[in-house]
């Protein structure tokens, strides 16, 4: 009885530790990104707010100059009864004025809007477009300090956002895989796993060693990194090629690359106490009672999600965004989809930009939804890239094996 | 020109390694065959990907030019109408008003001008540019546009107006971005290898001099050399400096603006408030050469960024590993000390107790 309680306690401690790691890695990164963006918003507001008023005044003076000029040089100097000549003269003056307006707008003047350009929400979205490298460009720094600060801000912010992307993308990929396994492949159905496990075990026994190599290699990798209770991203950096562990068979190279984007199978850091700490505890990884359970979680991470599902998710997300933005901005469906695509692929032309409703001085729900849409969308794209890359690697490995087998056949 | 350099360098590297590894039984013909095979592989992977990217850009430029050029420009017509209306109202004011009351005339004209100005600003926000579609979509500009689509820079100084242009852009990006990512990874790998080889050669040269002077022979300590991050940063900043000077001279930007442009481009942010194409189109003479250089600058810069990313990742990984080892050593040390201390105190207590007992 006390032994059981102790096991429970250790499990509880593990859960708490996992929760803490989760908070520090994922939630911490999200909070860091948001805080960085808010700081950037205040900074750019302080830097750029002054210059905006200046250019506003300048355009006002320009307009007054023009009307004065018209009075002096057109109405007074020209013969008033020659209508066409006067109109022509006025037309050329207006054209000059128009080019001036165009240039001023390109320099960042925003004539039509009554509210100031650099409010909190617009500053926030500006900082967000900098660190996500979308860069709409409808708002851009005009002062020298603004430019310098933007450069520095981008240099510091982009790695941060990259961290956010890999972290959250991986997390989402893991969750999505679990959901996909549970719902679409019916992994949650009772009896399914046992049957499947039995079948697979049979296959493993029958097939060549290369299918079995993978779990063995994984297991063999961990003694090299005994303190796997630090954040798992640290131990196996995602998206990187890893130097092969000693004793790793050279042949299963593609296998390693298949497993590349995903972290070590969850049972290795979640439900088990690290062997160093819990020396009194028997490491109970492969105990027969829990093997089925662990097999399920293991299995959920090894399945690959088909590309079509990823594409469907992305298209659905874009359609959802196009609906929302179309409702706010009165864009038609194509324009909304175009805007969402251009934003999420981080191209960011800036010909369609959420307007008055999002960039108000007050903080409204639409602003929050817009920034959430962007941040979540980027993470979703990263997730889909993760999954798709995995799937493509899988296909590629299969193709390679098939070709190899074909070559062996010929000989 | 740029392509040639990594090629020769990587050749040297591979040849050297092969020579050192297999000295026995190396047939000349075998070597040549191997060399040839490697050359073909190189052509197909690195040069092939580069050529693919360039071809894709040219293809896209031609396509977008074709789609967008014969777009009847309603915007231009609309603005012309606005101007006409404004002139009309001004004339009306002049006719109807008392001409000798200057302040009221000026006031009214000011009102009209304000309305006109707001209309123009609204037109600009919906895409009016002051130029006709034929002027905008010249071939160099279209090339720059397709580059900005698939590299995800997205300057946005020229944008598609037609429905088919928008759909085409989406499709073009869907296929172009993977190709570009391929190019990015490939170029990054090649450049990283080249740079690493260069760095290691330079490093060994300098160290050999030192050791020769010291004790006449090299130390057998064979550590794996990683290129430090600072070297990457130097390369990147040198590249940006080159770009700064180049664009500053061509576009008459000041140095801050031109640095800003280079950083914003290489970071793929691409605000589009400074775009070299805009001015290049105006000056017809020699624009193509400048544009091609610009194109290559951006494309090569992306490769360099990829290289630095690769190298810095490696460096950071090594540093983290070292740090962790250090930390572990430190922890072990501390635990050792603590246990020793505990033992000491235990021993002390024990002695004390025994003395007390005594």
C-alpha cells in the first residue's frame, strides 16, 4: 500500500514537472512573443507619433498654398470669360497637386483618416508584421530612429518568432496527430489497438530488421542524454539533422529523417520518472501492463497525416479568415481569401489591409481577433509544414526502398 | 560568376578528402569518373535548383505581364474623372461667387480641394498608383514582382488588380514557395560547406604557423571545428554593406535608407516603401543590367542568410552541448563537495558524540 502511494506521488510529481515544462516552453514562448510585440507597439508609437503630425501640417499648408496660387495666378491673371483656358489651367494645377498627394501618401501620409495612424493597435499589428516578416508596408517608419529601431527589432524579434513557430507548431502537430489518430483512424476504439498491435508485432517479426531498428535506435539514443527531463526540444532539436548516435546503423538514414520533426516518443519523457532521479523506483517503461497504453501513444506519434488533410485544414482556415474579414471590410470572397493567403504565406503585399475597424485607437475585439488570427495561422502553417514534411519523407523513404528492392531484383 | 566559386571550392574539398582517405589502389580513370559523377550531381542539384528558380521567376514574370498588362485601368479613368469634376466645381465657384471677396473664395476652394484630396487618398488606398498598367508591368518590374512573391518578401509596390492576376498569384506562390525553400536549403548547405572549408583552411594555416614556431610539429588534438557565429555575422554585415553602397549609389538613397532596405529585404519583411525597381523603371538606360544585379543580390543574399542560419545553428548546438557538459561537471563537483562536507560533518559529529560519550 505505501509503495503504491509512493508511486502515485511520483507520478503526480511527474505530471507537475511536465506541466511546468509545458508552461515554460510553450506558454512562456507565447507570452514572450506577445510581450515583445506590446513593447514594440509602445516603442514605435513613441517614436513615430511625432512625425505624423508634422506631415499632416505640411499637407495642410500645401493645400492652402494651392488655393492661394489659384487665386493669384488663375482667377486674377487670366481672362475670366475664356472658360476652356481657365479649366485647362486649373486642370494642370490639380494634376500637379495630385502627384504631390500621391508622393505624400507613399511617404506615409494618411489623409483620409481622422484618427492618428500610430495607435496602440496599429503599433501592435505593425510590430507583429515585422517579427512575422509579413511586412504589409502600409505603415512604415518615417523617422530615422524608427528605421534603426525597426532593424534592431526585427533582428531580435525574428529568432523569437521562429522559436514560437517551431515550438507551437510542434505542439499543434502532436495534438493534431493525436486527434487524427483518435477520430479518423479510430484508434480510440476498444480492441482496435490490441488487434493492431498484435498484427504489427507479427509484421515486425516477419519483416526485415529495418522496421524494428527504429524503436531500438531511439531507445539506444537516450543513454547518451541522460537528463532528458529538461525540455525535450532541447535534447533533440527539431528540424535539424542530428549526428548519428554511436552504434547506429548507417542504413536506416531515412528512418532517422522520418522521425526528425517529431520529438522522442512521449512515453520517454512523460509518464516515466527519469532513471537518475528515481533510482529507488524501478523504471517501468516496458512493463506488460502498460505496454498497450504506451503503444497507443507511441503509435499516435508515428502515424503520418496525409497531405490532403493538411491542405484541407489550411484551406478551411483561409476560408474562415476570408469570411471574417469579408464581413468586416466588405471585401468579396476572392479578395478576402487573397488577403488571408498573402498574409499567412508571409508575403504581405499590403494592397489589402484590415482598415479602420481594426486599426482604431481603442482596443476592440476585431483587433484582438485579427492578431490572434495571424499568430495562430502562422503556427498552423508551421504545423502543416511539419506534418507534410514528415509525410513527404515517408513517401520518399518508401520510394527509395522500392527502388532499392527493384535494383536487387534485377540482379 | 557566383555559381562558379562554390563549385570549385567544394571540388577541392571532395578531392582532398578522397585523396587522403584512399591512397592505395586509386585508379586515375576511377578518379576521373568519380569526379565527373560528382560534377553531374552538383550540376543537377545546386545549379539545377538555381536555374529552376531563375526560370520559374522569368516564367512568372512573363505570365503576370501578360495577365495584367491588358487590364483596362478603371482606376486611372476614375481619378481623371475626379479631377475633371473638381475643375468644374472650381469654375462654378469662380463664376457664381463675388470675385472681389478673396477670403470667401479661398475658403470655398479650400473645401473643394479637401474633398478632392480625400478622394485621391481613398483611390490610392484602393490601388491607384499614378501610372498606367503598361508602365507598371514592364518586364523588369514583373520579374521583381514574381521574385517578391516566391521569396515571400512581398514588397507590394506593384500588385495584381485583375481577378485572374490574384488567382494566378496564389497558385504561383503555392508552387513557388516550395521551390524557393528547396533553393534556400540547398544553397544554404552548399554555401555553409564552402564557407566552413574556407574557414577551416584559414584556421589551420594560421595555427600551423604558430605551432611550427613553437615546437615544430602539429598537435595531434583533432577537434571538430565549427565556424563561430561572429564570422557569419561579419559575412552578413559585409554583404549588407555592399548592398548599402550599391543601392545608395544607384537610387540616391542615403545610407540609412539603403541599409534599411537591405535588412528589410533580407529578413523577408519587405515593407515596400523603398523598392529599387521603382526608380530603375524610370531610367530606361541600363535598367536591365541593374535589375538583374538586384535580382541576383536578393537571391544570393537569401542563400547567404540560409548559410548563416545553418552555421549558427550548428555553432549554437555545440555551444549548448558544451554548456550542458560544463553544468553537469559543475553539479557533480558540487555534489561531491557536499557529500564530502556531509561526511566531514558526520565524522565531526561522530567524533563529538564519541567525545561526549567519553
